């Protein structure tokens, strides 16, 4: 009985470890992807964002 409980506890701990490991990879990848997308979006040469020569803000 004791080894069965130990095995179940080990299984739960291993599942938690690998779930957190997956989040440690996915969350930074998502953040870096959003940062790259926002940089690309800001650097686009959009026609409605162009100012006329001599125009003030």
C-alpha cells in the first residue's frame, strides 16, 4: 500500500513538473512573438500615418 501511494505521488509530481516546464517554454515564446509582431506593426509604412510636409502635431 505504501509503495502505491508513493508511486501516485511521484506521478503527480512528475506531471506537475512537466506541465510547468511546458509553460516555461510557451509563455516566453508567446511574449517574444507579441513583441516581434508589435515591432513589425510599428515599423510598417502605413499611408494614413504619414504626415504632410510642414504639418505640426
